[in-house]
C-alpha cells in the first residue's frame, strides 16, 4: 500500500471548518438512524431468525413466577459470556410491552455499530469524513438478520470502547485503563466476539504506537492489565472445559461468505452494494483521497487472517468465521478515510442505502402478513398446551418456496422463519420444544418432563417425517405446521393421527389424537 494510502492518523489533513458542517453531520446521522429504524415499525416481531427464540427466553427470565411458565421452565444463571440480550431485555419487559421492548434492543443492535464506526473513525483518523456514515449499508447484515443480536450489540460497544482507548489512552492512561477494563468485562458478558474485536482494535493501535515509539513492552503491559479481568471471567466460565467440537467451512463457502456484511434479501442488490463500495474506495485511492491509518491496516490484516484460519463452528458457536467478515465490513467504514468535499461519495452511499432499505421494507411487509396468519392459526391455543412444531422445508416444496419465500429467505438461502413458533410461549404461555437453553450457554432450563419432550424431538422435523410417522408425537397436544401452503393436501397429511383445526398459507394447526401415543 502506498504512503499516500497507508498513513498515520496525524498525516491525515484536517478540512477547513465550515459553519453549517456540524449541523449537516448531525442531520445526516439522524436521517440514517431514522431510516434504519423504520422497518421496526412495519412489524412488531421482526423476521430475524433467532430473535423470537431469544425473546421467549427473556420472557421466562422476566416472569419466573408466571403460573404457566414456572411449570415449564426456570432461570438457570451461570457465569458465561454472550448474555447481552438476557441481561438487558428482562428489565425492559417490566416497563414496556414485550414486542416494544424487543424492538428497543434490536434498535440498539442497529444504532450502536453505526455510532461506534463514527466514533472510532474520528478517534483513529483525527479528521472528519462522510465515509463512516456508510456503515448504514452493513447494519442489516447477515448476522443481524440471523438474529445474532448479542454479537451485533457487542460490535458497536467494541468500536466505542476502542475509540475511547485511542482518544484518551495517552493523556489519562490509568483512568482510561480502568474504564476499558470494566468495558472489556462488560463485552465478555455481552458477547465474546465483541471482546475479541476490541482486543484487535486496541491491539492494532498499541502495535502502531509501539512501532513508532519502540516501546512494545510498556504498551503491551497496560493492555494486558486491561484485559486481565475479562480473561479471568473466561477461565471461570464453562467454556474452557466445553468439548471443542469443530466444523470447517469449505473454500467455496469462505468465498461466498465474504458477502456477509451486505447480505439482505436480493442477491444482485447485495453484490451491487458491495461493488459500489469497492468502486468508491478504488476511485478514492486512484484520486489519492483515500487514507488508511496504519492501525486500521493492522486491524484489517488481523481480521482477515482470523477469517481464513477460523472454523465455521466451534464449542457450540456457529458462523464463527463469518463474524470476522462482519467486523471487516464495519472496519471498511470505521477504519478508512476519504477526503471531504467529494460530493459523489455521500450521493452514491445514499442511493445504495435507499435501494437496500426499500427491498428490506418490502420483505418485512410480507413477513407482517405471515405473522398475521400465524397469529390467527394459533389464536385458540391455551396456556400449558404442549405444541410440537414441524415445517414444509424448501427441499420438500421448492416451487412453493420460490413463490412465497421472499420474506422468509435471505439472499444466501438462509431461512428467517424457523423460530416464529416461539410466539406460542411468548403470547400463549404454551410449550414448544426448541428453546435455546443449553445449560452451559443460556440462563434458562426446561423442567425435567418438558426437557424430556424437547430432547426426544431434537431439531425441527420436516412434515414428511411427521407424515411417515418417524416423529414421536406422544406427550404433545397439538402440532403446528409452518409454511403449510407447501403441502397441497393438508387433510391427507393429517391422516389418522391428526385433526386439522385451522390453516392459512403460512401455518396450520392440528390436534394430535389420543395424545399421539400408540
């Protein structure tokens, strides 16, 4: 990388002050935030894959003495990371309606990374640019739409904490160290990958300064002291002793997942968004208006190496390698700097953002219709009912999914509706067997009879397995079939074991005859 592109923060020229510029900055930031939050008003249960499951767990934690919930589950707090949603939401549920509180947390998961990019850019470049606002393009990224809210919350907090470290570490080393030690411990509880991101950002800054000052040991000592409390928390958690099951992604999957920061609902738009960002950066580099502080280059390099080296699954965490791509996506906007005054940059960013927002709003509007259908189907489910959930999968009904799947599939074919049945617990206090309740990772556990029901089912069964009587229905009262429009003969599917109670295109509810036991 040339000296014009790779530079220290001090080498970045500072633009002349313009009286109206601060107002324009705030107006642009507020406008971006408003557009990012707009989809949360389209539906009260956003189609983020894991979100309804996490929301169900938060309801159990918030109301442990609920007469119906207490029969099925109980809190099970342990010292473990990745608890951001579990720590934040239960308190909100006591002052806000459940679906308002949930969307408040989603809003934070959208806003914090954007604000973190702006703060980190200002700290590392010591200059102003429109470029960090482009982080709105990757706010609705693959992991956010998969419902990995703790992870996205932690990325925003990591960027903000790294900005504080860079800004005040030299002037107030002890106070900054104490503050960041508390922040790093907080990141451990929010999500472990957020802590990793902070370590990479702060470590890159310290390496940059150590290279300039030739004082590596002194600088490393303070950062190590800051990370000591979080390191002790990790050693005291169940994670070190957990079995290290490893699952590797193929080289082809690694290449495909490079698009993860831009994954939305339309593959061509996602590719076009990525190419537009690359084109702007290439144009700025050619015009010598792009700067990359050395600390940013070091952070990029570390993230890239970790993405290549990391497995897809490790110790119960999935999409592990992809999370480093999301970090890189935010660093594209937080760690680089484009000279102000290039009007084409904000225009291009705004146009791409508008197109992506329109596609997302259309998809979420379709999801709102699916949600209404689901609620109409399960409206008669009574508290305490034990409901097994099945699905008509894309493999079973490809034509149906090509027609109806726009709101239910991301552009990478990842489904977003698999956990919608969590509304049975959230809104009806009924049991459904797929709650995230790993005792080493989540602070909730089913009581023994319900855990046995859940263990017997395992993963979400497809409706072909149910029809072929390969799924044990014993102990369940009802069966909820998702994506029911993919089965043209619901009466035939019901057979002699099931009685059809209600149906829509999105879902159908069946009564299990004789408790499903034979």
